């Protein structure tokens, strides 16, 4: 009898938090939302804690550019089973066109599950230089992060050039979120894309691979966190060979329009809320005017102009920061707060 007590007593203590969480989740939709948020962030932090070990081990064996792949897959497998949120991918074969610049739309912190499902091997990240001197620095260095000094344009341009050369020689891809901030609304939409990623793609002659995640507002927004399937479509690579910086405005518009068209195709659009092309263009113009950018961009680009890199993944360690202040200027991290 004492033997059975010794076995089942620890199990009973361990099961108490599980029973408590289930009771809270069953009590109301609000309770369910906060319980699932807690499980999601807890899973993220657990993987983040283990990521340093992954980074150190893979760096030692010469596979530092696979760190993000291993960490991402680990997180996805855990989160999928704990939260019952699955990612359904169409066009995944296009990710084999390595190296390339992977550009994805960004909605909320739930995008981390999408990154976990799709992150290819030999894929790096771009981060602001200041992160190199934070607690994240060692992990990011070991995972092959590309640091950009956004405070000094000359050094930022050199960093992008060096990044392009590294991507070509080592056949490394780069994942980024070119909108520069989150777009989480009931109606599917994508903000105008920042130009930094296009500079990098053209300078290195590498293709752009758009990745579009459906609008999952129905599953996740403030007060709602449901189970289900999120659809993602990877579009065919868009070549940049032979293009110059003068082609960036047209290229960014073309990529934006393809991604927006795809977003509407794979998303559930509320009845009577489908935006017209005119309204989207007006919205884009107003946003660029607010940012102090001319809607009609010149065909020549001065190398001295500051490079705006948009947002890029800074690793799963930094993706879950709930206290980060979201700004258009912070291009080094995915800024994920509570859903709007």
C-alpha cells in the first residue's frame, strides 16, 4: 500500500494544475482565452530556455545555420499538440528554392507557430546590432544571425551587402516580415512593405519567396483563442536577377499585391467587408504620407538613404516578448503583444 501511495501521490500533485486549468478554461470563453495564452507563452519560454543548448551543440558541429530550424520545429510540435492548432501548407516545395529572401505577412504572436511549421533548414535571421550585446546575443551569434547597425546607414548598407554575399556563398535563406509591424484585423489586409528586404534581394540577386498566412482573426484575437487549422500558401519564387534599385518600388508593389490577392483567396472575408482596390490604395497612400514617404517614389535610390529593413525574425527566444513596444522603426524583432 505504501508503495502505491509513493507512486500516486506525486502524480496527484502534478495533476492539480492541469485540473485547475481545465476548470478555468471550461468556466467561460475569457477563462479559456487566458488559459490557452498561458499554455502558449509557457511552451514558448520552455523552448526558449532549451534553445541555448541547441545553439551551442549545433555550433560545435558546424551547423549553426540549422539552429533556427531545430528550435522552430521543436516549438511547433509541442504547441500543435498542446493547443490543437495545426498549420496546413500549400506550395511548400517552393521553399526548396534556396537561398532566397522569405517574406511573410505578420498578424499576431500566433505567427510563431507558422514560423515553427515552415522554417527551412539553413535559414538565418536579421536583427538590429544592439541585440548582439543583450542576453540574446550569444544565442543569436551561435545561430548565425545577421546583425545590422540601423543607426549608421553606411554600416547598415555594408551589413546588407555582406549578408547577401553570405547567403549566396553558404546558400542560406533569410526569413523576414516586411510589413514592419503587425496587421491584425477582422478584414484580411497587408500593409505596404518596407524596402530593406528588396534592397537585399536585388543586391544579392536572390529570389523573393512570399509566404501568406490566412487571416485567422476568427481563431485568435483579444478574448478569443480557439483550436483549428490555419492555412498557409507559399508562392512561387519571384526572381530579382537583372533588377536594380530603381526597380524596387515596382517590385515591392508587385509582391504586396500578389500577397494581398492570395490572402483574400485563402481567408474567410466577413460579408460586406471586402475592401476595394481603391480603398486599399488610399489606405497605403495615407500610411506612407504619415510616415513621411512620398507615394510616388523616385526611380533612383541614393546609397546614402537610410535602409529600412522591415521586420525580421530575431529567433524564437525574442518572439514571445510581451513587453516590447511595437513601433514602425524597430525592424530587428517580431514584436508580439497581446492581440488587438
